[in-house]
């Protein structure tokens, strides 16, 4: 099945992969990037949605800027997108929102969808608010909506300052990888698997309205383990500098997904493990 798809955040890491997948499967895709429209401007954003006349919307746009009052306001507007559902045409049958695992509090056990919303940081708070607003607005309009809370996504084309690109760059250049002083763990999920979950959610007409599904592997890996895996798949020695990085606000000793709900609802299982994913990312350059 294909149709008319609107992808917000089409210029981002996951968005680029999703657009390529959809076009490869015959979808007519309108991709919105920051260069196309200011999604913090509700009038311009709503007009762009109406012009796209989509059958399905993939809401992937996200902002992290927060240094000033104006930046925080714009980030709230982009990450909550309160104008989105009201701008949808009658033909639209589904909205799939890419949420974030930072909407949850960190915990020692795998996080299921009933875990409390206790966002880690400003970004997580805006993403959680956007998920709730989408569910409420979509229910009022009778539009099927799904929120996919992705864990740590990685793969080719990721931002160069993120951990996997930094580690693989160090394997190429011999530079040291700056690491936080404390060990954190993350559930690393391949970008192609995340894209597959998005497409499945858009097409799953039996998915209950307002469904929330966690997208991860159920396996968490600490940073030294990730570096060691990267050494194996690249055949290169990687130097690290513990304590040279201040860490991230969302770092946690445990951060892992319970992916069973996505498997049961979508038939989705992650197909690429960390070693294979790092090897593919390394080969992609």
C-alpha cells in the first residue's frame, strides 16, 4: 500500500532515511525541512500541511535549541506541533509521531509503555507534551494517531557530534573519543528498524487510536562495550579519554526498552543488532 505521505523533519537523520524508504516503495512524498517552512510558525506550518494533502503524516520534526527565551518557545512550538491535526485534510487516515525515550524517567528495568512520564530535561518534556497533545487532538478529530518512542537511534548519516559517528571517526583518524567519567548505558536501535516501525504503524489500520509503542531492542550497551564492538567490526584500535566529556542530561546507568508491545501490535522486531549496525555504518563511510 502507498499513497500521499507528508514527512516533517524530512531533512533530519531519521527523516532522510524514511523519505528514501517511502519513495522506494512508490509513495508520493512531501518532505518538510527547516528550509521549506518554519514549523514554529503555526500559520505557515498549517498551510504547508494543507498544501500537502496527505493520506498519512509522519511527524518527525524536532528541535533542541533552548539557550534563549525565544529559542525555548520555538522548540516548544516545533516539538508539540499543536496546529498539526487541525490542519489535516479529511483524506488523512493516520499520523505517526516519532517520540523519544527521554519522555520517561530512567529505571533499572526495561521500560514498557506504562512507565511514568517523567521527562529527562527540557527536550524530553516538550516531546512528552507533544505526544499527549497529538493523542488528544487526534481523538477529537477521529484521526488514528500513533506515538513511537524511539530509544537511541544510530546509523549512516547521523549528526557527527553523536557518539557512534565520533567513535567511528576516531577509528579512522586515531583521535581519542572523549567519554564521561561515569558509565552510562543505552538501548541502541538501527535507523532502518525505526523507519520500518514508522511505516508499519502508518499502515496498521487495526492499531488502536492513540497507541504508544516503544521502539528499541531490549538490549542495553554501555559506552566501553560499544567502543569495543566498534574496534572488532572496524579492525581498528580506538583510544578513549575517560572524563573528557561532560556527559548528556539524559545519560543513565540503565536505559533499555521493553519492545514486546511493538512486536505484538505491528509484528515489528529489530532486525539489525549493534555489531551489524556499526559495521554497516562504518562501510557507509
